[in-house]
């Protein structure tokens, strides 16, 4: 629900609640905030929605574009994981192996992750190996825990920062900060309207034309999408720069921080021996005794870690970490740490033992990324992104239809009248102001931009009063 505006000459079924009620007093204020937020923030929301739609579709596009790297003919028997890792090393001797994603299904390649020259900071070089023949199928940069390949990584950056780096992150945080405000404001405005039937609340009216028809579609689609839009806003803020820090601090104070398995081992223990170094698939950064990646995997499987896995190779002072990465509900996200000296499990972490808040955070972020429920999640994200795009376009159309049609034909729609806050009762206005200040402090870009709106609006009002007097 990006933009709404008052309608002149509306019928009785379109009017707001009776005059004198609290909602009647608050409606002009909500309408003014909704209108200006939609008008000014909508371009940022439109960019986020369009890039989000592309991102939701990129998962399936990746499978097609990179099918040669991701898929192989099914063989009779998979080779030991150490042989596959060695094949990747032979192909890229200048790289340092940091992790392995074993083939998780028939016909899928194994992904060996490396730190290598020429790879952008924050990314890994993924070498794709045929698990049946140890043939290297190709190599591509890989980003994040979901293993985004170049196409999805580029779209992700477009969605996150418009390819502008740290400066561009302000755009996405500003969009996420306002999305829930605009969506909930639009919901209140839509629910607060009088209508002849309940059906008109949920389904667009038939036989209407012009602005009323646009408003009907704007309101009903927004009603169906509002929960998803608010959740997108909330989950997007969790990893934003400023609001994300505040959310993380609150989460820590409530005991909801995401735990991690401990892979620490005593440095220098059991060094040397026939398994020293990385001769059988150990991490390149680990120089002590090593049972090898195959034994580490068997130890993890004996501890109940199975299915789709990600293995972090040992480094100085740390052991193997083997994690489940199946995010399709019911999720399998258990992890263990394995001592490279003897293959014993030194620590276990079960997803069932996560704090409730940490579980919800994980579900929310994975859902925002489109990996929680696989294809169903991606289709839902695409539908939400498309809905938001339509809501914004309908909002701008309503604003355009309210423009003066005589004289200045290129003028925009009439703004919402000032002074809406004066109509609200003090008993409601003061708590509302306090809550706004608190939210503005907790979500800084929302508070700063709202304050900027108020100051600019006050300045414009003062100038107009001065002109009227002269």
C-alpha cells in the first residue's frame, strides 16, 4: 500500500468512520504520513521490489545458466571426498582450500571452496568437481552461506546496495525502515473506510472506473500482501547497518543470540606423523596431524550429521566443522566439530537447542533470502515483490489522477492539507509522539528521514504563509 489520498465527492460507502471518533481524528494524520512517505520513499521501494523480484527468480536461473558446473551424469560410485578435494587443488594449486560442500544428491557436483588470487574480498572460489570421476567441471566465484554464483551474487548486490558499496546500503535500509510504516498505514486507511459489503474489503469492486477502480485494486492487493510486506521489512532490518545493530543488541540481551559450535583445539597437539599436512584432504592452513576429510565426515555422520552438508576445513587451532545446511522445512541445521588429530567429535550443536529467538531470526532471514522453503519460498517472494511494484504504480496513478486538469496539465496531484496533527486528541497525540520518538531512535534512518520531512514541510508552510501576507 504505497500511496493513498483523500477522494473528493466520494459516495457514502467510501467514507471514513463517523466524525468525532478517535479514528476520525487520527485519519488525516495517518493519511498525510502515508501519502508523503509513499510519494517520496516509493522510488526506493520500487528499486528494492524490482531487484527483489529478480533475486527470487535467480535461483532457478542459476540452475540453467550454470548447469555444466552444477550437474554431472550419475555414476556408479562416488570417489572419496579427499580425492575430489585433491583434484580441485591440482586444478588451482595457487588456492587455499577452506571448505567443501559434498555432492548432496545424485548427479550434483561437489563444491570445493578456496581462497585464491583474483577473487573478490568476501567471496570464495568454488571449484566444481565430478564426484564420480574427480573431473573438474569449472570454477566460479561463490558468495555467502547460500553459495550464490555470479548471477545471483550480482543481483543480490543490486538489491542490497544498488552496486554502490557501503554507501548504497543506506538505500535498502531506508526502504526497509519505511516499508512497514507505509504498509500498516495503508492497512488502517483501508480498514477504516465505509463500504456497502464485506466483499469489497477483500476483492476489487466491479464496474468501477478511474481513480476509484485503482484505489479498489490498491487497497485489496495491499490487504492480502500486508503481512508479507511487514515481515520483509522486519527481516530486512535485521542485517541492516544501523537498525541491525540495535536489533542485535536487544537480541543478545534477551538471550537470543545465535550459538555456534566450538571448533577450538589445543594448538600444537599431536603434530607430525604420516597424516601431517594436507596429503589426504586436510585444510591447507592446518599443519598438525590430520585424519583427513573422509574420516572427519564419517565421524560427523556417526554423530547424526547427514544430508546436505558444508564442511569447514581445519586451520591453526581449530578442527573440522561439519554443518547440515538443509533449510527446507523441517530444517536440518545441526553441526559438530571434529578434532583433526584423532577424528573425535569435540563439540555438538543441535538446532533444537537454539534459543527460540535465534530460531525465529534464522527462519526469518532464510525466508527473506528465499532458501527457507525452496521453490515455494522463492515463488512467494516473487509474488510479494510483484505486488509491491503494482501497489506503488497504482499509488502514483491515484496521485496523478488527483492533479488539476485545468491550466497546468502537467501538475501533480494535490497534497494532503497541513495541520492534520492538530485534529488528534492530546491523549492520543502525546503517546503517539513518544512512540514515534522511540521507534525513530531504534530505527535511525526512519527517525532521521521523518524529522527531515517535518522540517521541510514546516519550512514550506512558513514560506507560503509569508507569501500570503505579502
